[in-house]
C-alpha cells in the first residue's frame, strides 16, 4: 500500500515538474496581483509554484518528524519490552531455582524418612527373628523334654 502511495506521489511530482517546464514562459510572465491592501506586479505562476514548493517542503518536514518520532517510540517500546522479557526470564529462572531447592529438600526429607523406616523395619525384623529363635529353642526344649519323658516311660514299661 505504501509503495502505491509513494508511486502516486512521485508520479504527481514528476507530472508537475514537466508541466512547469513546458509552460515556463507562462509561469514567469508578470501580472498585476491584488494582495487586498496593495497591488503588485509579479509572475502569478511563479508565486503559485513557490507556494506549492513551500507546502511540499512543509509536508516532507512533517513526514520526517512523524517517522523520527515513530522510530523513537518504537525504540523506547522495544527497550521496555526487552526489559520486561529479561525480568520475566529472571523470574522464571528464580522460580525454577526455588522449585529445585524445594524438591531437593523434600527428597532429602524422604531419604531420611526412608532410612528411618528401613532402620525400624530392620530392628523389628531382628526382634521378630530373636522371638522366633526363642520360640524355636523353647519348642526344641519342650520337645526334648517330651521325648525324654516318653523314653523314660518306655523304659519303665519294659
């Protein structure tokens, strides 16, 4: 769209220059001009062409001003966007670091808890083993006593 507008403006400017060159004699011909409070003799075409050139310069100055202010605003917004992006990245890194610390703490707590449970289980198993061993020994002694009693009875009957 901008290329089309630029092309049209360039076409109009070139056409105006060609028209002025072809009719240069009529443009510089002096005429009596009224300025409401005085009358002067000057070339009307040259006055109108000068006013058109002055308007063109003002318009170009306005375009340059608008473009430069737009570029400055864009640069300012880009810097602000980069600052916000950096802030967001730093916050994300901070959150990840905090999450990592939290997970390490929780894993350490789980490891301690697992070790405690393991030790409790081992001590409980050792106690059970001792209890079973005592029961087996007791059962062995009881069986030995029964067997000894049975042997005594068998010897007495014979």
